[in-house]
């Protein structure tokens, strides 16, 4: 479990104008919040934030000014819909011994046999999952080995063996699956339609002959 320091400055003013000025200076506004405590506004260097995001830490030590570091996790990150610039971040603190509910990305590892040998298509059922766990068990991602999957195989929530996690999705939710090639499915559907048309034509001819 990685734990990386993020240096920040206490933000004493707020509003769209202030946030815009900060971003022009290469800084990103944010808010730290902890249950039953007052929220703390801050801002960080964009470069430091991007560096931290690339490291994909499980936990963050947020150091605001000369205050003691606060352990926290990413709760939300707002992006510009056009250029995907980071507009704002929310960091959620926690207390020792307290379970956290967070969303983590799903990574599929390997090339399925159904893709490599049968021309199937690997499909992501979901790219992230909401879990509850202790801070020390927070993963940077949930990695699933899909190399043994063949066409028709799927991995469901109920198949995941993570005793330290509680998953909030239904056990039948598909996380990953290997499906038939799209062209093959279209060919099969076309053949079924043609067979249906032929049967209908033969039936119609038989009725005509009887008449």
C-alpha cells in the first residue's frame, strides 16, 4: 500500500474567480474533509498533483502548510469536459480503525485464449468498482487475470476472491467477458433469418399446392 506526500497551501478565499486565478498560476484548488469536522480548503501545484496521479497511490499524506500531514484518499476529481484539465479535487480523510468506501479501477491482465485462439472480443463489464475496506487494504487497482477465458466465459462479482473487501455491486454483475466476434454473430443472425425465410416460403408453397 503506497502512501505519498502531497504538499498544499491553505486556501483562505473561494469562488470561481479565485479558482480561475489559481489555475492560471498552475495550481489546483481542492477541499479536505473529514466526518464531523470542518472542511479545509487548499490548493496544490498542478505538476505535483499529476505526478501523484501517475503513481496511483492508495493513500495520500496531505500536508497543508506547516500542519501535520493528514491521511486521506481521493474522493472526487472534477475535469474540464473539453480539455480534461483538472479543475478541482476533493480528498477524504479518515480515522484509524475506520473502514472506507471508495471506488477503485479494474485492470484486466493478459490476453484471453478466446481472443488469441478463437478471435473473440474481450469486453470490460465495468471499469471501476465500489468497495469498503480498511485503509491498509486499499488497492491502487483491482487486477484480474483474464488469460484463461475462452469465448462465452465471464468473470462476475461473485467470482472475485478478496476477503478484505466488501463489494457493493450484485454478485451477478459482469466484470469482464469474452464474446463472439461481431462479424461472426452477424453472419449467424443472417443465416438464421435466411433459414426462417426459406421455411416460411416452403410452408407457403405447401399451402398453395393443397389449395
